[in-house]
């Protein structure tokens, strides 16, 4: 029996009494992935990216482990909810225009002490001030550095279009704006290198593209390490009490952590190890989050149909954003239909061994977005379900 076949057998045993569709997290794999992130971080704390987990119970589980500290959230409403739930260090990774949320933050000492908001523009400070509604609590602020690699005088760009701030002088000037403005305190600097952390460099069957990605990422790491160090020096000259410098992502943890200027790294997808994170040369994780769909039809030889399945991931639309049938091995989508809204045909010889009601196990392309489809995660250890915990959706929280 192959390792994947053994996994299928234990997942089927663990969920034998449960009807699909369902989602599970293999705790043995989850914990092993957490250990690997800590190892690659080389002694620097790992801040957990909540958008890649979207389950309070699992956030609590990973933050209870040595080597992890703090949450990186994705909306202000989520940040406040997590802080009210007892999480004491929540960094909002994206600027917000949630006026009601800012009024709540500025009016509550506990929330203001726990949540740090992201800015890259004085206009965002003005929006927060206008939203205070009388709240006088000091708002903790983090600046974001644009990490994208510019070549040929900026005509060629690699990296997401995030912050407009690239140069040390630009970030120092915004730091001075924060320092001059009552009611704010600059505590952090963030620089997320998604073109390194989130782009696979060892894609199966694409050796030339993979080599090109590796060359780009090596150049990006060199350029960013020098620029980030200069930015940190410039910002600390304005705000010597700066508490943290955050960088990285699952795919770049070990490289970012090696920079002296960085005090902590962020990661989240590596806990679940979705399929887009299989394509890295420097590390390999264990698939920890899967979902099962039931066989409901057998249209013919070598074909079964499962219920549901159209769960695409965000990003540029393409085949790599679709989930993939994982267990049993050897199933594939019908190229004329793909993953369907309410049903999905699957092709391959393993289909002939599947009966009505059997489960087919899938992996999502990205991490936390799977939890927007399911309200419960069944936590599996060995071949038994040890708990069923709500996702954000299961707690009635859909932040985006």
C-alpha cells in the first residue's frame, strides 16, 4: 500500500459515520508542518497568517506551540473579533476603510492594545481620525514596504501591487507623519515578498519556467534584503521604539528569517499545505487539509460523478486555481467540464472501484479559502476524528 493509499484508508475509517461533503484537517500533518516552519524560521517567531487557517481552534493550537507568536489578520472586523476572543497580538496586514471598526478600536483600550493596523498613506491616518467618533485610545500603526522587484528602470515588475512606498526616504517620511500626529504610535514595519514566498520554483513538467522563477527569486531576495535593511535603519531613526519588522511567507521563511533586519516571519499556508505549495525546491510539507465529496453517479466505465466540487481559489483564473482529486490516486477532471458548481465528473480507472456513497478526497489550490465552503473542520489523528471545530463560516463570520 502506498503512503497515499494508507492515508485514504485511515481518512475513510475516521469519517465512516459522516456524510460528505465534509472537510478535515490531519493533525499529525498539521503539527509536522508547524514544526517545519519553526525549523526554517531559525529561532525567529512565526506570526500566523489567519487568512490561511480561518479557524479559531487551529489558530489557538498553533499559537500554543513554541516558535509561534501573534496573528496576521486580513480585515479589521476579523482583527477586532479575534482580539475580543482573547488573542493579544493581532497585526492587520492590509489597510482598511472600515469606519465603524476604527471607531470601535479607538474607543476600547483592550482592542487598541491588541490590534495593530496597516497604513501606507497619510490619507489612511486621516480616515481613522475622522472615524474615531470620540474614541481617544492610541492606535498602533504598522507601515508597509513595497517588496516588488523592478527591472529595466521599472518597466519590468515582479510582485504584487501593494504599498506605494519603496524607498527608505518615503517610509521615513510617513513614519514622521505618524510621529507628529496625536493618537497614533508607530510600532511595526511589514514587507511581504509574495513573488518569492508565494510562487513555486519547482513546478513538475515545467523545468524552464521553474529555472526562470528561481533566477528571478534569487535576484529579488538580494535586492530586497539590501533595501529592507536600509528602510529599517531609516524608520528606526524616526521611531527607535519600533517593536517588530515582519517579512516572509511560507515559501520564503528560511530566506527572510536570515536577514538581520527582520525580527519575525509570517506564514500560514504551510500549515495546511495546499497543492500550490507542492512546487518548491527548498521544502516539502504534508497535505493536512482535505475535503471529501460523495460519489452520486456512475455514468459509465471509468467515470464517476461527485456532488459539488467547484471551489476555485483566488488569483488569475487558470487550471492551477482548481482543486484536484487526490484520493484515490489516478482520478482526473473531465476537461470539458472541470470542477462543477453542483456536480463534478471524474475520469480514470480508479472510478470503477468506487461505489455510490464512497468518498473522493480533494486538495484545495490555496489554504484558508477552503474554509469559506465548510462550516466545520473534522480534526483527525491517526484513523479517528478527535474533534469537530467550527471554521469562521461556522461561527457566522464571513469577513470578505
